C-alpha cells in the first residue's frame, strides 16, 4: 500500500495559522514557526482577557455605585449590607445602571437599605 504524504494537509494547516497571524509585526506574520507561537500566545491572552474583563467590569460597577451613594451619605459597604439584610436581590450591574440612568429608582433602593440599617441599630 502506498504511503500518503501530508502535503495538502500541512499546507492547509500552515495557511490557517498564517491567516490568524495576519497583522502581526515583522516575521511573525510571514514565517510559520514564529507565527504558530504568536498565535498560541494570542489565544492564551484572549482567554485570560475574557476573564479579566469580568473582573474589571465588576470593579467599574462598584466604583459607579459608590460615587452615586456619596450624595446619599452612605458608604458602599453599608449599602450592600443593608440590601443583603433586607433581602433585596439586585446585582451590581443593574444598580450601576440605575445610578446612572434612573436616579429616582436608585434613591428608592438606597432609602430602603437605609431603613433596614436603622431598624438593626
């Protein structure tokens, strides 16, 4: 039985890798061996970046909520503590959106949290 060479498959695989490396600087977009390493690194960076984005967004929401709470004279930690004890289930993303776009609803939630905190003390 004749041996099947891997020419077309190898070429296809290499073309795919070089296509993914398009736009990289220097020999990284031209030479296969270097391009393969760069593409592998870029996949790893994108994987890590997707997780870091979630962390960064949560941090941004907390910062926005804290800034909006300054005018109500309550700290972020006390506010979240009041929400937890009052069984008010709303996530930080929605709280951030309310703080920016709907001040009335946000102030209502803040007042509810304040009432819960005053009942405890």
